[in-house]
């Protein structure tokens, strides 16, 4: 593909509450064995983009460890590859990334040293499949300056996103970032295509004017000056940057059509692989409509839930409608319903956690299980 890729994965999101205390949103576990950033990296690889930069910043330890080998997404190559850019203090600059445009500005050498004519920019917190080649074909056909991939949100709150209105030709005529009251469910999916030289020009101008946000200070500011078109996302898309949307996205993978779309239809989604034994179901255990990952040991009852890697479920436990993250030990006679249990927790025996009134409860047990 005649493009390089940029993945924006450095932001912090207060809507994730305690879940973002340990990791960046782009590193959040998805569907039992994946992380959020796996989807955008797989899309880049499947679209034959050979050179991808990931901008990390907030709570990046877990994310950087996940990205420590580029081979999982087929970026281990002599030409191109996967580049990880974190904020770096220099004689000219002592700031962290002050926004998405500033992150690109601080690493402008990556763009200037590349030769591909186009750039695909995508956020690391989207769960979707997309051939960026088709978006580029649309971009060229429309003779657009920018193309914004859009989606219709039906179950989510549109005011969390950039709300868009287009004319009959698909050109964006209104673009409001995170409005107080959304008048449309047509939103930006956080995926953009732009010509590389134009991006360099606008980023340099924004940096001179101390403007640091890519959406507000470039897309919205230039919407009446530049030709900015919308490309409708054809299939499933979800953004996980709130507790409710994260829970709902994981639960979507319990639906056969969603599961088959991501895991059985070409192209595939790739992730870092761990050498773990298969899940073990002991006598007396019961599992219904659930995803259970490698390394799990089940002794109790699991229903409509997702268990990530290395989860231990004790005797007489009941887990319903919940997401249990990696490496959780659940003691005997425990009841968990409508919850997200944080990774590496030890849930003590004979305890009960229930999310009530439609709310999802985040369970974080502060214990000394890993203390030396």
C-alpha cells in the first residue's frame, strides 16, 4: 500500500475509571486473548502497510511490553517495520505530548524520512476490521484532502465522539467534537487518510501557532478550507474508551456472528502469543455461552462471561455476565455478576460482588498476593 501508518495510543481516559490505573486504553484486553491495539495493527498489516509508528505516553509499560516484538503482526522486516515513539526530552523540547497533533509534531522526522505519498492515522482503542486500501481508493476518487472514516453508533453515546454531518456527495459540512448534545449518530471512528506532504505542512503550521489537537486544530479548523470527506465503516465498529462500551464490546464476542466475523472470516486478527496450557474444566464445573482462555482452571459455574488468560475459578463459584481479566484467582463460594474484575486480583472466598441497577461494577482487590 502506498501509505505509512500512525497509531495514536498515548492518551488517558477518565471514563475508564480504575481500569486505566494499570494500563493505557490501547492495551485493554479484548475477547479473551487480544488487546485493543491488536485490531488496528492487524488492519495495518492486512492492508499491506509496511511501516507503522505507534505513539505511546500514558501508562505505557504494559503496552510497550505487548509491542516488544513486531513479528506477531508481520512487521519484522528490513524495510519498514514497527516503530514505538514515546515523548523524548531534547534541547529544543521538554514537553510530553500535549495532544495528538503535538505527538505527530514531535516525531515529524518519521514523516519527513518516509517516501510513501499517504498517511493512515488511527486510534488504538477501536475494535473493527477495515481494508485501508478501499478507504484510500475512495480518498483518491473524491480528490479529497482528508478522508475521515465514520460509523453510526446506536448503543453508545454519540457525544463521546466527533459528530459529523455530510452533504449528498459525502463531503463533511459539520464536524463537532464531543458536543454537549449530539444531533446525529454519525460519528468519526478516529481513522483518517491524508497526503503526507499536506500533513507535514499543517502539523508544522499548528506547532508554530501552539495548537496541539489534531481534530480540533486541523480537521475542524480547516473543514471549510480543505476538502474533507467521510467514508462509512461497512461493518462492526466499537470504541472501548468507557467502562460501559468496554464491557459491551467484550460481551458482543459472545454473539456467534461477531465472533465468526473476527475469528473465522479472512483477514485474521493477530496478537502476541503466550505458551499456555489449554483451559481445564474439573468435575462439577459448568460453562454456558462463555469465552474461556488458555491457562484457566474452572471448578464452578460460568455463564455469559469472558475469562481471560490464567483465571482460576474455585469450588461452588458462580460467575454471570462478567469480564474476568488476566491472572485472577477466585476463591471458593464466590458470587460475581455484572462485574469487571481487574487483572492479578485475588478474590477471597465466600465473597459477593454484583453490579446493580444496570451498572457495571469494577472489582479491584488490593492484596499482597504478589508481595515478596
